[in-house]
């Protein structure tokens, strides 16, 4: 019988497990704080837990940790890219970015991705599997342990579609904000989705003060369908309605990610259509000069084109920025480092944190 995953259990579940093991309930809180507060790498580090209980834990539960395969650090801005190996051999990536407001970690939610976005390297080999809550948590924990500095912001914008792993994502969010763990503010969390409409509405009902980022990338249905297969299932009208619903429920401003692909979605007409689509919405547009993907045909827009696009949006009073490029001298975008280790060498890239 497979062992249950200790690090994916919330405190209430851990209390029940202690009762099953014949232990006092307070042991659950001790263990939980060792795992999610002190970030121990081994059960034996739990110094106020008896050897007998430590043995029970080892025999009964899986204790998830990640193996660090490679770490790259940018000489330009200090951005650190991590490649981790999961217990089953799958590889995932995480990124540590240092800002004046604190340290931000971008994590993966899946090993691979099945969304099929035409400009994204992460999806080329398809979906391997969903990540467990413990595997999402451990990306943050491992980076905080390794860096020696507190993580204050988390972006679920690495490899994978978070809402395609909805239940595990939700558990991760509640555990990372738990006062008995790292207790990171929900307002410092961002979840990015390609636009799975029913999940956006479902997530709105949770009323978490998390920032929702929508991978938009096109101002109309026809163009979006050519870039993102998800657009064949959910129209922009449906997506915008879901975004408005999320804002009504949570009061949280929506972020729209818009990757600029040369000659595809970066014209003045595209900007005008985008203005019409977003006019009156409480939102922020993040323009991203796209990275070239060796296996795919898209190329990034130049700086002048990006600035012109930005200026048009600003003149229409839409809040907009051009995303700062970080980790450009390393495999900074999702998919690059992982795919290189899997034998696909090239200048591929995808969405950036």
C-alpha cells in the first residue's frame, strides 16, 4: 500500500492521524510547525519528537523532498533558476527573483503541460503529471532554506496550468498562508491561468485575496485561437465575464499577461482591439516581449514596438507595464533548463515570471 504524503496534510488532518497512531493531538501541531514553519528536510530533525514517534512517521508516511539537479544564478540581476528532480524522476523548475519589496519565487504546478499554447516550450512534450501540494510547497521551502532569506511573494506561473491541477493548487494556497506555517499573505500570491472559465468562477467563490493573472495574448477570438487551444473552448466574452465575476467576488484587480509576438499580435490595430476589450475593467496589463522557441515560429517584438503598444494603452487610461526581463543570461524562462536536461538543447523559452 502506498504511503500517505505527510507534507500535503493540513493541520486538521494531521491531528486525526496522530489519534490513529495513538499520539496526543498536540504532537500534530509540533510536527506541522517543524515541516511548514522550520522547514526541516528530515523527520529526524524534529528534536522535540520522540524517537519512537519519528520511527512511526517514517514507517507510515512519505516525506516529500526535492533533489536539486542544477542552479543557475544571473550575473546581471541575481535571479536564480533551480532545476529539481521529483521522486519519480520528473524534472521541474523554480525561479527566485530579488526585488526591493522582497524575494519572490515562481513555482511550477505540473510536470509538463497539456494546454498546447503555440508559443510555450513547457507544453511541447505534453503533461507528465500534476504536482502534489507537498511538491509545490517544497519548491518554496527548498529555495528559502537554500537562500537563507525569507520568501515574501509567490507566483504560480512556472510550468503547468494551475487550474488544471485545481484541488492540489487550492490546498497549496491554504497551507502556504496558514499561520502555523510560513504564513505568507494571500495578497502576496499570484496564480496564472490560460483562462479555464469554470475554474476562474469556482476560484472566485473561495474569496481568497490572491491576485489572478490571465494569459490573454490576443485581443480577439480568432487570433487567440491560433495561439492558444483553450480559446476554442472558452470565448473571450466568456473569459471577460468570468474575470468581472472574480473582481465582484474578491475586489482584486485582474492582471492580464500579453506576450508580444512580432507581426502576430503587436500592431496598432491589436492595441485598439485590446483597449476595446478591457475598457472599464479594473485591471493591469503586463506586456511581455516573447522569447523565441526553437521548435516554434514566434519571435519577440522589438522594444520600439512594445513601447508604442504600451503608450496606446496608457493613453486610454489602461494600467500597463512592460515586464522587466530577469535572468536573461541564464535559462530564465520556463522550460529552458528542464528541456536542456531532457536532451532538447536550444534557445527555447516561454512565459517568464
